[in-house]
């Protein structure tokens, strides 16, 4: 067991407090970095040795950028901060009373704990969704979806039967939020861009169907921008179904509540998420989407040394819940670090206040929407700002340069990168690969 | 079944001859490209939708470049040639008498056949080698090895026991040819370069052991260059064992013929290869390493419409067999295309002559060896020429630019890219992951 102080040498001259941070996503990593060069010892724990830049996962899934560009080595991020240690491990259990984290390898004691384990796909109890739909909440899933897309193209190229071809080239995307819109737009452009690689196949025959359960796209943005996005996607050839509630996913398609069936060889699920965390020694206060209820200071009720941030935490701002985007997690990471430092100085923690810099969503080439303060905009400006903001937040100068090069390639040359089908034969479980054999 | 002519519409005005090429490696792809815009219809078949630039696989395995950079989409390479069609399929059987290729999806008739399916790892009957050693003959294997290396680093960082640490940081490489030398050199540099990411671990304690069965490294190059390589690797900290014949591979180490045991958590196998091809309707003439004996024209004896090229074919030049490097396959691809065109013109095929432009091998940063004509050289010049030649032969301007950037990053900044452990948890079979749990 890794002890929280150096009591083995008998010296207690300097008992450094240990802050354990579970999860190295936007929130956890920011908390660690905000505690760099502070008096505390930080133990950052993640099941992966890399941080995933989640907002660009859809670009990996649609072959616009290579996976490595959005997977940044955690050790490289923290190596300049000697008080931050990293542990790659799966956290199995946390004992609040004894302040011990049990991982699959070791146990770690802590003085302060920051829970930042994020969220995972929630299939909302829809039968067949977890078996047959592709989700893309992590790098492995995004690569699986990418390989699925190119496998469908290759299979379609081998079929002379037009029905099978059309089926293989139909992609149904469930969920009309940011991710669903991004995947639909990118896929629709892929079909056009890749057409020249499939001379025997008219990829333009491919169909992208976006299924949104409510009456508008991008519900987190103003109605006007949702309407703009709807029109833009239609222009791009995406078939958008509003008020389309999925009741069942089957191998090769989905059923809607009204009984309509939509054949599609590939179903992409972007519709639901839920908070995810290790088992804890005591009962937690949980609300919608399994999120943890926290105090306005981001502390767990009754556990002043435990914080929860990011997708995991249910935080309200002016009576409305935060929506789980990266800037919220980043600001909470800063806030939690500040509060822990205040503890150590004997001060009371402060309430977290989210400063909303705005929201952006990308639809396709030269087309995005955004709201910054009172300003709402769509089209080129939205696209350009989206690119700029995501570039700025990407960790590492090298990633930034390379992602910029990939985008130039995608948007100017109009091609796709990273199209190899390497793993799907052996490792993808959900692919109904043999549907047409 | 895809018929070889358009007889369905009753017109026989132009019966185009079909050349089927099985395998889109260096040889097969070159043959296809040399037949572009000729009168024939080319059907290029490969199990993957990408061409692997095999000489750089070791750089993927050692995280010097990302996998996508050496996996080039076959459809992109051939899309400017309307007479070349690509089929992604696994060839299961070839019927020479009826000129039919049976794949897992369809059957294809041909008039001429080019076999270019290359080679695979051969474990030389050494017990345990196929179970416990990592080979790297394809992209999936190279990625598996890379993830294994970083998993070992992460595991070692979690151990306070020095014996376990040393074991986890010991890599034994079996085979002292080009690939073995390249992996040993790159790994040894990785340990130094990555040290700053593992502050609690002295990566310099890591051990790279290169086991060569004969009395010299790089047997395909002059003795002098083998000696230079030996000395250079020793300087870099690699432990080179000559005359070290592996008798058995176990979980966590190897045994030598003389009974010595070498503990190493990771064993990399670069020692053997054998030709690989689909089952054929009739008996073939086979020699060492399962290679097919071919006429000097590269035709199979008794089958004038079937050619075999690349690693698959046993070809002698001035009484000595060719060694299976890329330039040989490339030149054979050109030769086979020329011979097929001669057939069609009613001319006799010509003997293949290999023009040996030279041999190069890289040891590490600023260090390589080479022989071009009568000139033998080592050091910076060998390294520089190796980089240049491999850049020139890489397909696609974009890959070239990006590989160059990666190399600048590797050699100047001294860092490693692509270090994410994404797949190993679920997909790698050979990893004795639980050795230390």
C-alpha cells in the first residue's frame, strides 16, 4: 500500500497532504495541473495512460484525424510537475471512512479525493441498442466505428445487388445533439469525398439518417441555431427525422415508436449518457443520469474532503443544470484545486461559479453554429471558431500542428486519412460482419 | 462470380484479358501499377484495404511513428488507374486448371495470375515461441508490441520490488538481422528518451538483449558492417549475444541451447519467415522457407500464365538466392507486368534480372550502415541515406511529409509519439499481462 506520508523514516517534519484524483479527463487533469507546484502531493489515477480529447472523437470515427492525435500521454502532460504522480490503474473501490482507494494493482491512501470519472454511454433501456449500435465515448469505440464504416464501403463494393448495397451504405445516427450532428455531417461529406475511391460504387447513393427524439436539433443551443443546423444538414443530403423516438435496435436497423422501421447496416448511438464511478463504501446522493449531487462548493454532502467534478457531478447554475461539456469540467478542475488549497490554509471552500464562454457545434466543412454571450451565429464563422477553439484546447504543440495539418487535408484537399481496417476482423464485437456473406 | 469479360451483353468486340494479382504488397502493387493504362483489366486482391510499408513496422512497434503513416489506402493508390479494380477479400483457394480464384466473398476468373502474398513469421519449431513471443510482420502485431512495451513501463512504475521491475524492463529480441537490430536500437533509445516520463522509475535500468544465432549481426551485409553494428549497439547499451541459439521461449523469458536462461518479460521474435499463399489446386514446387520455385521469367514451372513474385518466390541471381527485400519485389513487379504485356503481344517472356542498388540498415539516431555498389559505410551517412531512401519509397506526399515530421520529432526533440495503450486489455493474446498481479 502506498502510504500518504513518509512516516517510514520516522520524520514527520513535513507531512504532505495527498490529493488523489480519479480520472484524467478534462476535469481531473485540470485539477492536477492547478495543484502543480502547490504544497500537496497529487496522485492522478486513470485506467488509460492517455487523455482522450473527447470533442474530436467523432473525427476519429469518421477518419478525419488519426486516433493518436487526440490521445495525449498523461505522463508527458504532468512530467514537468514533480509533485504530480500518475498511476495507470482501474479503481475498484473507494473507502470514504478510511480514505483508501483500492485499484486492481495496489491501494492508495488520500487526504483529499477528487472524483472525475466522467460518463459512459447509456442506451436508455432500448432493446438491442447495446448489442447492435455503435457508441463512441472512447478511443477504442471510435476506431471500431471507423473500421465499421470502411468495412461497409468495402462490402458494398463487392455487391451487385442494389438492395444490399443501399443497406450497407445506410447509416442511422440516433441522437440529434452535438455529437449526432457532427457524425451525420462528417459522414455525409465522407460519402462524397470518398466516391472517387469506389469507382464501381456510387457512394452518393449512401444515406445518412439522423434520428432525434425531440422536435429540434442541438437542444442545448437556441432554437434558431437548431433550425439552421436542420436546414444545413438537409442541404448536405442528411435525412433528419425529428420527433423520431427509437423503440428498438436490431441487427441492420432500428424501429421507431410509431412502428416505422428504418433499415441501416450501421446504427450509431449518441443519444444517452450516464455518470460512471467506482463502487463506494457508502450510499451516495444520486440524481438523473446517475450524477452525484454535490454542494455548491463541489464537495459531496457530508464528506468535506471528497469532491466530484465534470460529467459525474450534478451542478446547477441559476436553477439550470450544467450540461456536461469540457469547459465546465475545466473550470471545476480549477475551482476544486482552489478549494483544496483553501482547506489547507484553514479557509472555507468557495461556491463554484461557471463562466459560460459560449457554445459551439460543427456541422461540416465551412459550417458551424455558435452562441457566445448574446451573439448567435451560423455558417463559416461558427465553423472557423469551432476549429480555433478546439485547436487551442488540444494539449501539446505537436498535436495542434498535426491536427491543423489533418484539417487542412480534410477541408482543402477533401480526402480522408486513417482508413485502414486493422482490428475489426478480430476484435469488434458488435459488427454484424456476416450479414451479407 | 465476376466473369472475365462482358459476354453478358453479347458483344465480343473487345475481350479484355484479366490479370488477377493476389497480394498488394510491394511486388503486387508495383505489378498493378506497371499494368495501369495497359490493355488489360487488373483485379488486385488483398485481405487488407491498405498497403503496409513493412520496412517501417519497427518504428510503429517502438512508437516512433503512428500506424496510419505506414498504412496507405490501396484504393487511393490505384484510383487514378481506371483499369485497376481492387477487391478486399481473403483468397481461399486457386484453381489453376479452371483459372478461378475463390475468395471468402466471391469467385474471380483470370487469364493471368500474379501471386504476391509474401511471407509470415516462422517460429522455426521453437517451443513456446508462437505462444509467448511477439512478432511484427503486420500492423496489428506492431501495435500489439508497442502497447506491450508501454504496459511493461506502466507496470514497472507500480512495483517497488527491484527484481520485478528489472524483469518488466527487460526485452529480449531474437534475431540479429535488419529488423532485430532496428528494434534493439530503437528500444534502447526509447528507454533513455522516456526516462523523464517515469520519475519514480529508472528506465535506464532497462535491458535490451539481442540474441543472434550466428557469429555476426546483419548477415546480409558485409562482415565489416556487421562488426560496426555490433560495436555501435554495445555503445548504446544493448547486450548483444552472438552464437546464442534459442531453444525455448517461456512466459517471461527464453532458454538458449547451452542451457542458459534469459529472463525477459517481453520476447520479440524477428528470427524466421516463410512464404505464405492460398491453397492451390495442384502441387507446387517448393524449396526452403516454403518459397515457390519459379522459372527465371518468374513463371511457375508448367503454368505459363501464373507468376510468383516477392518474398513468395525463390529466385537466384548469380547462383545466390535473393533475400526478400522490398527493392527485389518492386523490380519483380515491373518485370512481371512487362512479361504479361509481352505475352499479349505474342512475344516470349524475359528473364528477370535484379539490379542491386544496395542495402541499408538503421541502428539508431544518426547511425546506420549500408553498402552501395563497392562502397561500404557506417554512421551518420548510413543513417541519413536510410531515412532518405525510405522517405522516397513511401507512398503519398502526405505520408512522406508526416513521417518526416515524426522523424524530426523523434530525432531532434527526442520524444516518442503514439504511446496509448488502447487495445491490449481486450485484444492481445500473447501478453502475459497478469504475470505480476
